[in-house]
C-alpha cells in the first residue's frame, strides 16, 4: 500500500458553469446564442493507480458513486441505479481520453467530482463536469491537451445526455468569458462588455431534462414549420442586437431584448408558471429584463439589474419568496488545470 501511494499520480481540473443570456433552443437550429461562464465551478480530482486495478470509480458529491469494470459493466456504490444516468457521460469522457492517448493498459482510475453548481436547472453542471473530467484525466498522464481538444471530447460525452446538443455549454465552460456561439460552424466570438453586467440567477426548483425539452421543441418545430422559422429568425435578430448592446453597455436595451427573448421561449412552450412568478418578482424589484436561462420547463431564470446594489436587492426579494437565488459574475478563466 505504501508503495502504491508513492507511485500514485494525481490530476485535477475545474470548469465553470454557464448562463445563456440569449438564444437557447434556437441555437440548436442555427441561430446564434450568447452565453457567459459564471463564477460557480465543478472541480475534479483524479488518481491512478488505485487499489481496484482495472476499474474506473467515479464519486460525485451530489451523492452518487459508481464503479465501471473494464468491459463497461456498471455497479452502483451509492445513489442506486439513477447514478448510472449521471455517471455514464463522465465514464464516456474518461474513456475518450484513454482512447485518444491510446491507453491500452488496464489501469484503475478514481475520479472525484465536487460541484458548486446546482444540477438540472440549466446552469450547465453536466457540461462543466465533462470538461473538467476530460482535463483532469488527461493531466494524470502529464501531457495536457489543448482546450479545443478538451472541448471536443467533452461534447462527445455530452451527446450521451442529449444527442442534439449544440455544444454551446461545453464551449463556454472550456473557454470562459462572454461569447456569441454559432452551432453550425462550432465557432464563437468573444464579446467585450462595456461596464459590469449585474446578473441574478433564480431557481424555480423544478429540475428539467434538457433532452426531453429539446425533443419537445423539435415536435413543435415539425408541426409549426413556418411559425418556427419566423421565431428562429426573430431569435437570431435579438441575439445580434444584444451583442451590439452589450458591447456598447446599453443596459436598457439588453434588458428589453431579454424580455423579447422570453416571449419567444414562451411561444415554443418551454416556460413554466414558476418562471413567470420569478420574472414578476424580479421586475417588481427593479430588474431591467429577465428570462429563462437554459432549457426551461422550470429550471432557472436570469435577471439583469442596473447595478450591483440593485442585483443584491433583486436576489433577496426572490429568496424572500422562497426561491433559491444568487448573484453571479462572469468567469473569464474557463477551464483551469
Ligand atoms: O442544458 P441546459 O438547460 O443548459 O440547456 C441547453 C441549451 C439548449 O439550447 C436548450 C440545448 C443546446 O444544446 O444548446
């Protein structure tokens, strides 16, 4: 054991959660989206070799632990069978790294995930976990892959959770900052902010399945072709105008565009009465604009405030109404290894 401890390598990485300021759902169909990495992180520690020589053990502090044998057989150690759905993408992320490294040796790896990101409400906790896992496992073998490569591998793993992912979450979690993202070209452009964006996140407490909501939107699109085309065009215009408004620091314009974007999200059927309740509280507390962030169906709301002081007031009003709420800042670091 002492010998094993002495030889053990340790890798680590962390990646930020994200908010979508504009363009969720429509981004899947080619419209741009504006996203920002936020100051809530998922941290991953990895170890090899471990006592269980040819196994991959994944522990997450959300109460799930699982062990995968070399042929991929899953054994839930904590959290029951629901843990498989949570851990499979991470297992896939680990396998992707081993594949790229052509790592044929049967080595045991332990991966420990600790998250400050509330899961299942649209803040990109699974993307951040995949990004940090890829980087932490790669760092076990010393040679750090490029951010671009980490992002590609993380997107492949995310695809296990939802096949039609635009990849936007993994991009912003890897590269950080505020960006306009184009799913068609898998390209992004950094947006320079003029002045501070004082933002509040509020959770409805209703967890969502991104995959189910994206499938629901596809059904809506297939039965309302012309309407959906027009909504996508409007979403795209909102996004382009928002980019200019952010670059020139026009808070009132950004807020108004957030409200317009929310109406489009309501039209495609992914809003929720608790979202409307929170938006109402935010606007009565002085928010300039508020909307769903992420896939919706409950999930989270973001609100824009005039100043830091105002965002503190908005967050405390939302909390007083019984919802989880916190102020967020943009994270410009992205993946950290
Ligand atoms: O998983 P969420 O809630 O962050 O939503 C992802 C954003 C979508 O546009 C709904 C889907 C995607 O892949 O872009």
